[in-house]
């Protein structure tokens, strides 16, 4: 019984060592966020959704009956639009973890309805990550196996840089949110 309690206390100590800011405990550096990489308030750090992805494809979603024939065709494309290496580089530089300042709020607008979905695929063709972008309320969500942010962090996103990328791809940003994209 003493061995069980000893093991439990050691496990608690390891968890606490990994969770305490400033701890020197090491974790996998490939993660989107790790406790040893805590950001200072106001600091941002660029991250990639999935460094293991060999391909990223853009999928456009929404209500097609409200849109032009071109946008309807984008929405009907079930294979998505593959990003070139240059396009992927722009996208990879667009996402960052950001540590809120004490005066900032992380309240999310109620409209969140993303129409630009970037899906990340491995060499087997399996989806291993996803980045949703809503230009209506200017919010993003990340879905990846190692997605992890510390408390007080949000995703910062270069909406203007990616909007220029989308424009070059002939993909509008104001899908189903006319005048706000």
C-alpha cells in the first residue's frame, strides 16, 4: 500500500512540475503550446496547425443559394482547393498564440459561422488538422491532435494576409456575411 501512495505522490509531483510556469520540465517541442513556452502578456508566437501535414486544402462552406454561381461552385467542390507551397507558407505564418493583456477580453462573438476551412492531410491522405476561419466575426478555431493553449491565450490570425491569399485564389471573404468579410 505504501508503494501505491508513493507512486501517486510522484505522479502528482510530475504533473505539478509540468504545470507550474517557469518549470524546467521538458515536453514535446512540436506541440502548438507547451507549459514551458508560456507567453508573457501581449506576446504572440507563430505556430503551424500541423507540421506533419503534406497537403493543405481549402474548403468553402455556406448557404449556396445566397451566393454567386462562382461561390456555389466553390461550395460544391468536395475535394477542396490544394494550396501551393507559397500559399501554404502564407497560411503557416498567419496563425499565432497570443497571450491576452489584463485589460483584454477573450469573449467570442455569437455569430461564429466559418466559411473558409483549411484541412491538413498526412501522406496517407488522412485529415490530421483543421483551421476554421470566420471573416464575419473575425474568429478562428484550430483542431489538431496537439492543439493546446495555456489559460489566457487566444488564437491571433492575420485576416488581411489570408484575405489577400484568398483574393488571389478568387475566393471571396464575405461569404454569407456580405459587407463584413
